């Protein structure tokens, strides 16, 4: 079914009674097999009944998503896990106790109840219990697990505001629940529990350090840790093989410590001499640049505080969308330390740069 353009209903979830009514309408849409975009604590999701194959197929066509890229199944209660999986590994319990509800997705062997289209044909299923009250309420009222990728068109940055969802999917989704800004700003951490040592397939809202503190051994999939060789490695998480987000203008990521990273950005600008450069930069970097001789028509898009990677995660996708809107002809991105939330931030920036990475030497 294609939803005619303009038929998207948008609800702002401020007042309580309006909220209950919106949730009932959205849950009814899910039960009818339609699509609902909703806020989570990471990014907005594009949801459908995870157990209804025809409904899930609509997600793929609305997003323009390749059919082999599996979806995350969202639940509101830990009891909903067992019908979705054929076995629960022991390591699941301490992880769920420590990080659910929250931005951690756990991969386990799937049961027959989960349609193949939901898992992109894989025999595993990705499950997450989000902490956002609207996400939880929607799943509860709909009384079914909800499959949801990020609510962007494939290849666009994930949406952290309802207006990003509408910019990409207006007319392609029955209902949009506007719950304000998604807090974390990058997607959940995807952790594979089917390997002997749990493997991070995608760094995200729960850090490697936090996981290690709870379960000890955690490994990082080589496709995440080494972007340069990644293209030649077999794919464990199908989403990782697609260019996550390609800015309209060619983008370069400059990595290194401050102030060398900023000096290198300035130097690259002077060498390239673009007509209309865009700098994706931290607040500290912006301060530094205001004291330098700058080319005309240089756009600065601020993304947060350099030593607070959580603030950068929160603003990153909106900043990437802003750079496209400004129609810059070349993008320079300031890299940060890949620690804590910085690992997820750098993973997204490296993929946005399509592997064009420059090291600033200190
Ligand atoms: O924070 C999030 O995770 C958001 C919100 C809406 O919950 N969702 C999200 O979904 O980011 P999506 O579809 O954009 O990313 C899901 C990632 C993809 O990289 C996909 O390949 C991977 O999870 N994935 C899903 N199921 C998998 C499985 N069974 N095995 C390996 N990777 C899987
Ligand atoms: Mg996505």
C-alpha cells in the first residue's frame, strides 16, 4: 500500500489528554499494518508491527531500504523477548539488567514467530527495549513488538527531530508522533550475543567502556574498528556495508588532538580554496577559528563541546542536515577522541567522510 502524499497525521505530544488520543490513533495504525514514526531516546524510529510481514515490507519501501538490511524489534517489557528468540544466552541477563530500558540492541537466534523480512533473511533477531516513554507507550498500546529502523530515507542522516522525519517521509508514513528532540542523538549500540565473546557491530548510545564494566570481555567488530580495511571484510551486520550517510558535498574528516586538528583544517582550507566551504566543528574549534584569517563564505556548523562527546552525539545528525541545506561545496569535519560516546560519533563521521580521513600530526 502506498500512502498518498500529504496523508501523514502529525501529533505533538505535550498535553496529557492529547497524548493519550494520539497514542490510541498511532497504535491502531500499527495494528492495521500501517507505519508510525515515533521518538526514542536515540533517534526517531519508523515503526510497523514486527510480526506482520506485509507491514514490515512497507518500512522497506517507505525508506528505500535494501531488503537484506535487518530491522531492530522494539519491545516494552522484558517478557516480550522469549517469544522472539529460540534461546536466551546467559550473558543476556546482566546486560538487560544493566542497560534496559536504554540504547542497547541485543542480537540473538530468532524464533519462527519473527518473519524473515523483519530480519532481512538472517536467522538472528535484534531486540531493544527503549527508555523513551512515548516509544514504550506506543508498543504497550499496540500490544505487539514494533520493528523500527531510523525514520530517515535510506542514505540520509538519522532524524533527531520530528521535522527531520517529515522532511524525509511526509506522505509515506501514516502517523508521526512528535515528542521533541531525541536525547542521545546517535543510534543504539548493536551487540551480537551469538559470538563466544559478545561483539559490538555498531557503537552507539551505550559505550564499550560501560559494556566492559558489566560483562568484562567485549570485542569490536573489525568493520567498526578499522574503516580502511572494512570494505574487504565479510559483513556481519548488513547495515554496515552501506554508506551510512553521504553529504551532498565531498567531505573530509580531520583527526588529531587540539589545536593541531584545527591547524590542519585551516591548512586544508588554504590549500583546497573551495568557493563555499562548510566546517563541522566543536565550540572550542569555533573559538580558535574566530582568531584566524578566514576565507570568505566560510560556514561554521557547531556540533557540541569537544571534550563532551555526548553533546556532540546529540547535535551531530542535525548538523549534517544543516550542511546540506547550506549547499556548501566542500565539508571539513573536526574529529574527536574515539573514546566513550566519541567512538559512536567517530564511526558516523568516518562513514559520512566515505573513508577520506586526514591525520593532523602534533
Ligand atoms: O537507536 C536505534 O537503534 C534506532 C532506534 C529507532 O531504535 N534504530 C536504528 O535502526 O538505528 P536501523 O535499522 O537504522 O539500524 C539497525 C542496525 C543496522 O545496522 C542493521 O544491519 C543491524 O542493526 N541489525 C539489525 N538486525 C541485525 C541482525 N539480526 N544481525 C546483525 N545486525 C543487525
Ligand atoms: Mg538507520
